[in-house]
C-alpha cells in the first residue's frame, strides 16, 4: 500500500509538470537569464499563473524565484509552446530588465496581467539588492500597474515617466526622479488637452527650488502635432 501511495505521488508530480508550458528568456539581460513556467498557452497567447526562476548568466547559479498571477505574453505563428523549453525573443519575453532607480544595478519587471489603464500591461517591480537578490518595490510597482503600461526609463535624465490618458483628448506625462533615500518623487509633468475646438492647451509643471513652476501655452492643433 505504501508503494502505491509513493507511485501515485510521483505520477501526480509528473502530470503537474507536464501541464505547465516551459520557456527560456536568455536574451533580455547581459547579466541574467531565466526559466519561465506558465499554466496556459492557447494558440499564440500564454498566461495565467507562472513561476520565473532567474539565474546568473555567467555562472549559471540560481539567483531568485518569482511568481505572477497572470504573466500574459504572446507567441509568433511559428512558435509551438507544446514542444517544451521554447526560447523567447529579446522583446517578446514578459520580463524587463533594466536599472530603474539608477543605482548601477539591474532590476526586474515581471508582467502581471493587464491591470493598467484601458487594460494596458501591468508589471511587478523588483529592485536589485545585495547578494544578487531582488526586493519587491511597491512604489514603482504602482507606477507600472496603474497607468498606460510600463514606465519609460531615461538614463540621461535619471528619471522614469508614466503616461495617463482620459478619452481622445487628454494626455498626461509625469516624470519621477529619486531622492536621497532612493524613493521616487514627482519632478515634472506635461498635460496636453485638445478637447476645445482646434486648440491644444499644454500645461507644464516643474519643481524648481522646492516650488512648482507652472506654464500654460496654447497652440493650433495642426501646428502643435506637426512639430
């Protein structure tokens, strides 16, 4: 009877492993590579609960393990998830590596569904810490989950930018920089409002010496968007 239980347990583990689809992300980072296990792949769409294991690219040492409730990514027409250990392209993977807080260390964003504005992609953000570990960051996760997709990273200005939209005629970009404690703060913003006739109203706000400097400009729509 004991042998029967052991055999059933092994069979269950095998069936569970077979139910997951397996992918490699080897081209998203110079420093790291990853194995991705995701629950569902139907046609060219993959998603659902997933596990991501990140490895050091040089030594092959396992660095950290992450979980996503809905990894959500697509495949090309020539890729077959059923073949096992399918390698994803650099810009196809649901993982984004980059130095998001400009401390010289490579951080990680992991797709977690479409919880952004207008059902845009949302991401959980993990910042690199000591001993090659990653720590979840709630502030940057919020920026990458409640706006129009993943934030932009500007290495030159050392800022990240989020984008917001309200209907056809209102767009807002907010730029964040980092304080001495490495926490993001709103440094500047630009609003483009084209809701009135053929006029675009541009409202710019910028922190200058601890105070908000606000500028309002109006442009003809055809002139503004042809710049």
